[in-house]
């Protein structure tokens, strides 16, 4: 194998390792709060699980996920997002 090809292979290996490190770090370290939020809107109930950097972000994202399949249209989605949750179960939060 010549030097330029070996250098290219090494560059690809380093790039792949860096991408894997970024993916692992972003999926583990920066979202310490995770919750399952259940919401009933217009007689339909759904639950959504989401993570966030704060409790509020996790709750908001979980509500949006829960409302995604039970509300149609922007007006209903907004109203559903603002509805009080039926239940909140914390899966992960910092001690």
C-alpha cells in the first residue's frame, strides 16, 4: 500500500471514530432529564417520551410528541400542547 492510500485510510478511520464519539456524547450527556408524558385531548389519549436539558424542556417535548398523533392541524396541536398532562413519569433526572 502506498503512503497516500495509507494516509487516506487513516483519515477515514479518524473521521468515523470522531463521528461515533459525537453521536454517543450527544445522545447521553446533554439531556439529563427524560420523562413520559400522557395527555388526553378531545377524548383521545397518547403518551410521548422525550428528553431535555431541563425539566421544562423534557415536559414540553414530551407533550408535543404525545399530541402529534391525537391532534390535527396547527390550532389543535397548540391547544393540545397546552393541555395539562394526565400523567408524568420521570425516567431519568439528575440526583
